């Protein structure tokens, strides 16, 4: 990491400093057991910090469905040919070898809250004293008429990174001049608020660099406005003139249905056709959270602002995209920050280590074009029972190219830093 990115990463991840505690040395007594469900930005961070900062005083088990994890953040840069797929894919070897986390590859199907046991698809059970639930999001396929898990194999959402991301990439790369892309972004709340619009930018970048000047990207948004809208639309006009058409619900009148096989999206205004459909449906907490009774009528999990502890079960903490984190957006940075607060509070409960007031951070970087990066973010604290922003910032329209390039370079340093912080 460059000196700039180190300084920036250290400053923005200030919550990590607050999560440090006096190391605990185990004694002859049985160690308390903490199980973490989910190996993404939230879960892997929590597992690593619990093991690292307890100095062996806690028996930490991380349950993850796959041997590797592909980050949703920066996956758009893979679509735009700025990153390789390998560069956004990580494993758990260091978490296991360097920090002593017991990494279990398996699918958690059920939480027996009364018996404090996590059940796996293969029939195994893992006991816990405290449980961290970090399953990310699941998709409400039927929130878009005609869409389904099967349709996603033709019209990929690519909102859970991995095979879906590669599928969307292959479809974009196969486009011929004059063929269009039609995107349906998700309604609020959803993972990574600026994400769909960075994706539009990266798809437009591909069209432009490959000379597909007669092709367009049509965005049929269920929302009347979106994150960083002024910045993105300024960038689209500057770099991709005439390539991006964004329609809000006041224009298209609502999404009537998707026909993935036909490559069409019907709205009250018109039917739009594309050689590539990118449909991103509404979202909810990962299914195990709902099956375990940890969600409310929003489909996400209510938590205590001071600790990320579930308001439904005192032995469970919910972090990352699955949680209702008040003013914090659902992002990889947010998840990493929340994990450290949860880990600190769990250590405080189990080892009587010092607990500091919760502090959270988030920054979302987006790449619009080569060396044209923008960002939005905030610092947060627990205020009157909610997570509230204590300071905010956002890139400005009309910024000089040198500043935008610096912002992009900053994001590269952040990615290197945060993935090291998550996976060791």
C-alpha cells in the first residue's frame, strides 16, 4: 500500500483502534465459544478480530459456504476491465493459520437459539456461547414480475459476487455494436447504494473502448433518485455522451414485468429490449437470519446501536448487510466497521476486557471512467439509541481531473488495506 493509502485507511478505519483491548491469556478453564456465520466483509473481520485481540482466549469458529470469497465491492471494476477476477477473490488460509480461527466450510441452515447451536446442511452442529450472524443479503426474486432464480441464469443480477459476476461479464463482452443493455436497479434498501450506477459507468466504459458506439445502456429505475446522482450523471455526459439513458418511475411508470428469454423489460410507458438484461431485485437479510427469527417486518435484523447486538436475542450479534444499521449504508466498509464494534463488545462480555464507545465509519468509492473516481462517506456514533452520522463528505461536481485521479488511487489503496484487514 502507498503511504497515502496507509494514512487514509488508518484514519477511515478509526473504529478498528477503538476495538483493541487488553489481551486475555487463557487459563485452565474452558474457553468461551464464538461462532460466526458468513465469511464476507463482516463475518471474516469479526472472526479475525475476535481471535487476534483475545490472544487465544476465545474459541472462534467461522462457518462459510465456500472456500473463497469474491468481494462485491470492486466487482464493477472487474466488469469494466480494470481488475481481474482473481484480484477480487480471497481465501481464509491466513485467518486459520495465523489467528487460529476454526474455518468450517459448510452451509448453516438453522440456529437453535434455545440450545445455542448452529446446525449445518451436512447434519453437523456447532455450539456457541455467542453467535455472530453475518449472512449478507438474499434476493427477493419475485419483487420483479417474471424474474426468478432460473431467470437470473439468463438475466444475471450479479449482486452476490462470484459466478453471477462472471456470467454478466461474459454477456457484456459478447455484445455486438447496436445491441443494448437494459438494467433494472433495486428499490431501497439494498447492498451498496452507488453500486448499480458505478456498474452503468463501467459497462459504458466497455462500450466506448470497444467502439460499440451504436449501443446504449437503458436504466429503468424504481427509485426517483439515487446515490451520487449528480456526480454520475455529470460523468455520463462527459465520458459517455448519448450512451446512458436513465428513466425514473415518473417516466416509465413502473416495471410491469421481465421476460429474460426474450430479453425484454415491460413498463407502463414502453417495452425495452436488450441483448443483456441486468435485473437487480429487492433484497432482504440472508435467509438464515429470517429462519432464525432475527428479522422484523422489513426483512432485515434490528440491532442495538451501541454494540450491533440483536434486539431479539441477547446472545446474538448481527453485522453487515443483514442488519438494520440506521443511517449507515449497506457496504463492505460499513460491514468491516460494524464487525470490529461487535467483536469488541463480545470480548468485553466474555473476557471482561475494556469496551469503548462505539464508533463507525464508511466510505463508498465509485469509478466513473479511467482515473475519474468519486466518493461519499461519513463517521458515525451511537446517538439516542440509533447509529447517526457525526460528519459527512461527498465529492463535488466539477472537480479537477487531478483530484479525481487521486480519489481513484485512494480507493485502490483502500481495497488492498481492507481486504488485508478482513482476511489477514
